């Protein structure tokens, strides 16, 4: 299965998340964790869901490899 990087909006807040293909539809409202009402407003890059899961914690190591 694939996932898409989507821009979501709720009120005046925005976030970018990887969403499974079946939910990545512009205008669809999603529940993320316990938070209802996020609207898919843009759909971007596509990646295999397994790869998305493997890379989900990469940000924890980013500072180690980018800071001098």
C-alpha cells in the first residue's frame, strides 16, 4: 500500500502528514489520534507505506548528522 504526503487544515492550523492512499482525497475530513476535523487540502509525494514507517523517526537523528 502507498501513502501520500498531505497538507491538512483545521481552523487556522495546518500540518503535513503521511496519509494512507485510501484516505488521501482532497476535501476528506480525518481524525488524527484523538483530534477530529482535519481536512485534506493538498496531496503531494507518494511513497510505499512500509518505507514511510521505517523513516518516521529519522528526524531524531537529523541533528546528529547536520550540526557541526
